[in-house]
């Protein structure tokens, strides 16, 4: 098992990619705290790693602090942090000239500040344990503009790339790596609107299909693992070739 007795916090693990990643880590022997604003999902894998579930708002500093503290109290250390937490609010997140600024602030709070909070509280624990690895989920949206502007989402995902590199440089000497994954079209609760349209969307992607949460989890576990021990501050596009063809 690749992660036997390691400890991970997956922020945004109530469904989608985060839940898939948490389940794969549990299967590889890691103990995992799954955190999300949603209630506990029924399909958390039973082991061999142990799991806990913390329900709350990851943009709330008090909740994040207590979640990290509880994880270390439960499992004794913290080795990995995965930030999949995020929202994409179709029809509400618009061009910067149209968007309601409360929506703007809330998207930035969830997509960016939550990442700052989880990382801020995780790093001292990783330092205490002699190192760690962090994977943040950005988006290929950070690499290009969008004719249907969702400016708060795009800005938050661009900021994650800069932040991940800064974390990588600041804490490399502590044995902590930080990398970003940039998914594009991936079937998950966030993209419910694509149900039944998978073939149509997949036809526009060079590999010929939409992504799955398993595709993203495979990339994430690689970046967390020691197989990626010389990779930090990097951006891994996981998009079936969509970006390469633009
Ligand atoms: N699915 C895609 O096509 C796609 C493409 C590019 C990037 N991404 C990014 O990948 C990441 C994972 O996306 P996903 O497709 O699994 O979506 P998802 O909606 O299934 O997962 C996001 C999770 O974040 C949680 N969350 C939202 N607000 C929260 C809050 N305030 N506090 C705690 N939890 C909160 C949600 O409840 C949800 O479980 C996201 O950051 C997303 O922006 C997704």
C-alpha cells in the first residue's frame, strides 16, 4: 500500500473528486479526514485506512482550525492536504461588470480563502512531522479567458496557481511539496448539467471522452506520493488533451 499509516485531510470530500481521492487514499492505507459542508456521504470506503468526517464551512477559519486539530488528535500527524473545495455558480458568477459583489466575495472565500486556511493550519503540522505534500485543484479555466465569463471562478483558480508556487518555494526546505492539478471537463456533482451529454462533450476532447473523478484522483495520488518527490510548484493539466488543442 502506497500510503500505509499516512494521514490526509481532504477538503471538499463530500462528493465528486474529493470523495474519490479520499476513498483511494483509504484503500492505500492512509487515515483520512474528509471535510465538507455537505452531510457525510454514504459511500465512504471502509478501509484499510480509518476515516473521520467533519461537516462545516471550509471558508470559516474556526472550523478549519478545529478540523486540523481534530485530525491530528485522531491520527497523530498530518502528511497530506488535498484542496478540492470549490464552487462554480452558473448564472450567478458572471462578468466582473455584472456580477453581484456578494457573489464575487463568496466565491473567492470558498475557492481561495478556504485553500489559504487549510494550508495555513496544515503546514505547522506537516513541519512537526518532518514534511508533507499538498495538492490544490485549480482548473484549465485559469489558463484562458471564457466567452461565457465566470470571472470570480476564473480569478480564484488563477490565484491558486500563484499561491501553490509560493507555498512550494517557502516550504521546500521543510520537506513540504505543493502542486496544482488543472482539470477540465470532469463528470461530478459540480457538472450535473452534463448528464446525458457526455458523448457530445467528449467528442470535442482529443482523447474522445469527458474526464472522470478517477482520472483526477489518479493524478492527485501520484503528486502526493513519493514517486513525485522531486516535483513541487508544478501544474499538472488533466484534461484529455483539451488545452493542447486550443
Ligand atoms: N468537475 C469539473 O469539470 C472541474 C473542472 C475544473 C476544475 N474543477 C475543480 O475541481 C475541484 C473539485 O470539483 P468537483 O468536480 O469534484 O466538484 P464537487 O462540487 O463535486 O466538489 C466540490 C466540493 O466542495 C464542497 N464545498 C463547496 N463549498 C464549501 C464550503 N464552503 N465548505 C466546505 N465544502 C464546500 C462541495 O460541497 C463539494 O462537495 C473544484 O475545486 C473544482 O473547481 C472541476
